C-alpha cells in the first residue's frame, strides 16, 4: 500500500470511530496483571494493544478483537524480547545488549534482531520493546545490562543495526516485527542512579549526549518509541512536549507511535505528584504526544470524560490513533493479524549458531600475563564459584526467570552451557581432569565453604574463579550503591590466590563491578557479562584458545564505587588537567572504554589525516602469533570550543582480521558533522579552529596516535 492510500485508509477508519473506540485504541492492556477474562473484555472494547501474552492466549485475544469488537481493528501485541525472545523458555537467548556491544560489531546486533524477530513472530506477536538506547554511564543503575554501554556513537550504531534486524525492509512481511527505541530519554542518567528518579539534564546536554542514538534509530526507521520514567528539570519525560513533540517529531521526523512506559500516567499522580487526578494526568499525557498508554487503563474513562467536559480536544486523540493505525497498516495487520514467523524456528540450529557467535564475540580479555590460552602442561583445572554454574546469573535480566513475573524457580530449559559445563567438556575432550567447587555464593548465605574450595583446587594446575552478580542484583529497582564484589567472593579470591598457582578470574555479571584485586592480582581477567545460552561455552573456548577473544569494553570499569561515573568522554576540569584525580584514588578507570586484548597484539603507525577531504589512514599490524581481530577506534577532540567538550569522543571504528605479521591500511572518511558540538543555543554546529584526531586500540591516551588539524 503506498503512503497516500494508507493515509486515506487511516482517515476512513478514524472517521468511523466513536470517542470510546479512539480511547480504547490508545490503551495497552497488561495481560499478566488483568488476567484472561478482563483481557477479553478489553479486546471487545477495541483496546489497541496487549503486552506480555504469548502463543494461544494472544491468538484468542486477537480473534476476540477482530470478531467481537465493533470495528474489528487488529490488536498489536508487544513483548520485552530484549536479548532474544527470552520470556519464552524455548527461545534463543542471546547475550545482553551490554555483552553484545562488546563485539563492537553492528552485524552481531543485526543478526540478534533478525533471529529475535523471527522467534517473536512465530509466537504470533508483532512488537518488541527493544532496543534500549539509554546510556550506561552511572554503573550503579540496575539496568546497565540492557544498554549498549556508555557511548552515544557505539549505542547508536548497535541500536540502528538491531532495529534493522527486527524490522527488516518491510514490516508487513511475516518474519519481522516492530522495534521500540526506549527509554526516551535520559532514563539512565537519574540522580544517584536511582531507577526512575529525576535526571539532572538540560536540553543542550540531552541533544549532545543522549539524543544521537535516538536520531540514528529514527533514521533507521524505528516504528515506536517508549517514554522514560524520569523527569527533565522537573517535568516528567512522559509529559515533556519539548522532547516528545518539538524534538522527536519536529526535528527528528519520527513518524511511528509513542508508547508510555509501564504505568507512567498513574505515576504522574501517585509518584511524581504533578497531577491530582487520573483525568488531569491523562490530559497531560495525551497533549504531550503519547499515543499509546501502557497499563494505566484508567486513561480510558479519564480521557472520555475530559473530552466530554471540554478539557481535551478530540483531535488530540485523533492524532494518536492516526499514528497507531498507520503502523498497524504498515504491518498489514488488517489482512494478516498474525505474523507467520517460521514454525519450528524457536531455538533451531541456525538461531543457536547465531547466539554462539554473539557469545564468542562478547568476551573481553582485560589482563593476561601469558597464562592464557591454557598450555598443554595444565592437566587439571579447578572451576570455582557459584556463578560458574548458575544459568540465571549467566542470563541476567529479562528471561522467563524474571518476567513477566519473577520466577527463579522455573526449571531451566536446555540447551545452555554454564562455565562449569563448558570447561568440563573442554577438559574431557583433551583428556584433562576438571573439578568444580562453588566455594561461596554471590550473596551472603549460610553454606559457604571457602576452605572446601581451596582443598578442591589444591592439586589442580590452574584455577578458573568465576565471580559476579546474580539476578537479585540486576534490573529495575535493583540499583547498587556498592559495586565491590558482594558476599565473600573477595575472600574466596584471596584464599585461592594464596595457593600460588595460575589463577584466572572470569566475571559473569550484569555490569562492570569494582572487581579490584580479583582482576588485577589474577594472572588473567576475562569479562563475560551476561553471555546468554552459550556464555559458558564461549568462556571455555577462550580459556583453551579455541577462539581468540576479540571483544572491547563498551563501558568503563571503576576502581571503586565512589569513582562512578567514570565514563571516558568526560568534560575537562582543572584538577583533571593537572593530572590529579581524587586524593585517595586516581580518576582514571580500572579498565577503560574500548579496552580489550586477545592472543595477538597490534601495532599502529603512520597515521595520516587530510583536513581537506577529511580522510584518515593508519597502518595496523598483527605482531602476535595468532590470527586476531582488532577494532580500530577513532576519537576526536575539539581543542578550543564555545562550550566544554569531551576530552575525547568516539566517531568511528573499523574491524580488521589479520594473520600473524600481516599489516592492513585502515581508512576512515569523516564529515564535518563528525567534529560537531551542541552550542549554548542548542544548535549542532562544527566550530572552526583546532582539532585533534586520535586513532588506535582503545580510549586510553597511551593507545592512541594523534593528528592535529584545523577546520
Ligand atoms: C520497563 C520497560 C519495559 C516495560 C514493559 C517497564 O517497567 O521500564 O523497559 O518495556 O516495563 O515490560
């Protein structure tokens, strides 16, 4: 259907709708909360959407909506398929967004989106509330795992790619689903990292740091955007017309529909206290540009009354319903209310292979004194730590263990491989011995046995200690004030370290923790975050050199909780420039954005930059003895500018795979906008003057070659 015919069809539908039907079209009903009977009642009223309902339950609702509501407008079903269609226990579970971002490869995100879409579609659903485009800057926040890390450029590249994977070229085909860029905007920046609290942000900062990933999402054609829980300068994001109407629609040209986050309209009354009644809150939300109202079903009666009382123009509802119906038509839901998907594709071999690849690519090796890959002289490996064999911790948030209602008792569904199982299999294959002991749990518990773990490890040749966090420490309302290893994990490390044998620490966690000496005093430190189904197998492959770890950190590791936030693209300050940090700690991270090593090493030389063509080139050589993949990172710094600008900002990266001794000439072509800033008048401009281009292995100064130039 061309856009003209589609617009005409929307107007035709709209003209036949009553006020009640328009209000209902704007409602998204939470199935797991209201239950079947109430859900069916909403379907008959013509509710526009339902969330968190799968398979046959969804089919029943769709049938009811289409056959028993007056107009038979199809329902659009949404679900949080954020790292795979993971609320379904047979789906392919990918690494978290944070872990996937370690690949620094948008293709990994694209495939993740494509596979997830296919599996969601096969369950009869249309829409995922993903990707998260919030930035993970304050790592105390409970939802760091859901982000693509701390950097707007990387988050935008990964975000646009996963959106293309979800939505494909044509939303009407049977295998692609609607994506949702969330949470608009600045949600992760809440004060003190306290989930859903206010955000200290100006519109200038919003445009400079937080808007770019959403711009890329809109440019990639994202069909829906979800508002955030927080507030900007005292105005809840859900009712902030400037960001929703002027910026998102007006400037970015977003043409899909906006959905609130969970119960945002009620929160205006009960939590944020900017409205006295549901009616007031509903009017505010509708006027600000929210098209679909998630879970606050009171909105239905409230807006109907408000329109009747002359407090709200019916045209506001028309506009919202227009946006929703347009997407439903783009998706061809009127003709094909159920996506075809690919019967039998949930967890099929092709999808599992994609998840394995993503897990492999998400590993970041951060220190290694040569202990890895494990040498043939190692005949027995001791795997220690409860996270080595905890599939819930390996998955992290947003699976059938955590949503739609927490269910940690759910029987884990194979195929998955924990670190323990991966190392056991790798040892068996090589005729080596392997022993496992949990030592202690991640949270304090009664049955700790550190002495037992030491005994188990005593006659091994190498220890693999897995530390991290568990799902009780991850997600909404699970922000952490203390990022140091919880429970007795550090004590366990010290006791094992005292054995004096090769010790490799592996981090299975939702975020960068303040791992301290558990990383720096280990012989090697491997970061695995939440690696999905095959996270444990990937770790084993890396330990034995079956894969050459190639991930890079999309987020910085703090030395201590009190150092947070410690993101690389900070603004310059006096003390920082004097080379000082805190009086008791440096202000540099323990591990920096972009960092990561493998079993190869790369040397850089010959940086060139042409200020006329804005083309740069650099030679990269693999000086190691194993084929490896390097992520060549380009940063810039505006030397003198009208406002403070970051000490460096990523503007591009390229990956090259090189054989031992091989050199590649890697080139970049920039635009003037790549060197831009947002000025005090909130305009994105490139100011003339001196700049620095930095290209190299990571965001650390010592890893970068520099070229100065003038624009
Ligand atoms: C979260 C969203 C999610 C929604 C629906 C909210 O609490 O903030 O990210 O999509 O619930 O599950």
